[in-house]
C-alpha cells in the first residue's frame, strides 16, 4: 500500500480526496456522510453573510458535464455557526471552511467560523476578474485568523500564472483550482425552456467537461508557485486524480461526481489512486507530484513525423484506431500503419484501449 497521507500547508489529510464546496457538504448530515464515504478531509459548503436565494431549477446533468446555478449556502450563517459546524466537527477530519465573497463579508465571517476551522477557503466566484478585491479578501481573512487561507479561483481568471503569483506574494497558503466554468446554457428542446431557472437561464459547467481546463490551470499555477494546490474540476476516478497530481496538485476535491455517485466516491477514488501507485511501483504521492513538468521538460519540440510503435500481441483488432484522418491505418488480424501516410498526430494512440500503440518520446 502506498502512503496516501498528505501534508497540505501544515494540515494533515488522511488521503488526498476531499469533497469540494457544493451539495455533498451542504450541512452537517451530508458532511458526516462524506467522512463515512472515505473523504481525506472536509471542505464545507460556501456561506456568506446572508443565506442565498437560489433559483429553481438549479442543477442538471448534461452530456459529458453538469450545469448548476446554486450560488452559496441556502442556510443562514447563524445556523452554520450555531449547529452545523459543531456537528460536522464530529467527523474528526481536518475541516476547511469555505467563505464568500467580498473583503468586508470575509472580514465579518472569518473570526466567527474560526473555532470550527482548521483552514479557510475563500471563493472568488462572484467578485469578477479584477485582482484587487480577491487580494483584499485574502488580506481580510489573514488579518482576522491564524489558520491557513486558501484561495479558490474560477476559470474566468484571465492570467492564472500572474494571479497565482500575486496571491502567493499576498500571503495565500494554498490555491484551489478551479470553480465551475461559465456562464453557459442548456435548453430542454421539448419545452424550449433553459435548463437553469436563473433570470438569464445561465448556469455554470462542472464535471468531466472541465477536466482539461482544471488540468491546465493546475499545471500553469504549479509552474510558478510553491504553495500547495487542490485540483478540483472533473475528477471522478483515481486516474483523474493521478493526472492532477502529475500536473502539480498536492490533493484533489470532488463535487459533481459525488452528487452523481454518492459519498462513497471519495474513498473509491483514494483506493483507485492507491492501486495505481502500487501497480506502478510508487510508494508515495510525492514521487509523482509534478511529474508532468519534469517529463515535458525532457521532451523536445518536434514537427517531424514519428509513427506509433505497434505491439501486435496486445492488439485485439477492435478497430477504434481506424478513425485515422490520414487513412494510414488498416486493421485485419492486427493493426497496421502505412508509414507513407502516417502524419504522427497521435489520435490512434489515444483511442487504443489495450496499449497496442505507443508514441515514443
Ligand atoms: C451544484 C453545485 C454547487 C456548488 N456550490 C459551490 C459553492 O458553494 N462554493 C464553491 O466554491 N464552489 C461551488 N461549486 C463548485 C465546485 O466546488 C467545484 O469547484 C466545481 O463544480 C468543479 O468540480 P467538479 O467538476 O468536481 O464538480 C458548486 C458546484 C456545483 C455543481
């Protein structure tokens, strides 16, 4: 068994898979279910100075992704402070309390939640793309409390490297990348109605569809900061989580997959990570953290064609690789590549499910 424990900015996480702020941590009952489901720590649903007035309907599964317009907690902050946080502490897990949004709101809430928080996570989702209120919110929290403060960024941030650096310089103890993407839309073609009940019909995209965006944000931020990063967005399997760690994340958070599969998903992802590490001979996550940066640095940029190597013994002749846009692939008993036609694009390798094709570095 590999060592899955994580030290995240001084916080001890039992394993690297936490819930992200959202319905699966919407109150103490849900939080305790997440803990029983194997979460390595807890992030609580974002609260603000007043309860959110959430439009209905506000969640929909769409092909490859998920839409929501859920805003922040519908419970008033008083209920969290009087009941939910204290009950949630019974999980015994490291607890990160999520707060939103403006500096004056953060100042008001940070000290009140401190008795229940091992760290704070500040959502910047509704404060626009300007850096100034984001940095001011961070400073307001740092003035009020002595626990680590993590900044959660949305993918509308225009220059993640610049913002990540600025937040590290301003004292952020960690980054959480990313919130949902948008605004976006879906329409029910039977009724003609937008899927989301917000005034404009807009919502925010999460789930599998945004995983490549998450990965790019994490990869870019990890290339310029030393503070640890939570990857969040599109993670539903151990392999997804391993990819995020290779991009430079120290741990991951999961929201959509927990909505769709229930709270046992956290433990399942952690076990799948463990299995993958064991199967590949790694003893800890540390060994693969940021690996993609090191491997990419070894690869030279090239434009000349290198055709995939074929491992005939692994080919099942399933034909998935036949999509070749250059007509270079034929599959009879096994796959064959016409080297005069192959453009070295790599598509066939990405389609092969059996490891029968490989693009050598
Ligand atoms: C229904 C729903 C509610 C959410 N509520 C919050 C929230 O209160 N605070 C927050 O920071 N992010 C919130 N998010 C964003 C998630 O925490 C997460 O950043 C995003 O969904 C991407 O991760 P995923 O693909 O695993 O869902 C919400 C997402 C969904 C789908």
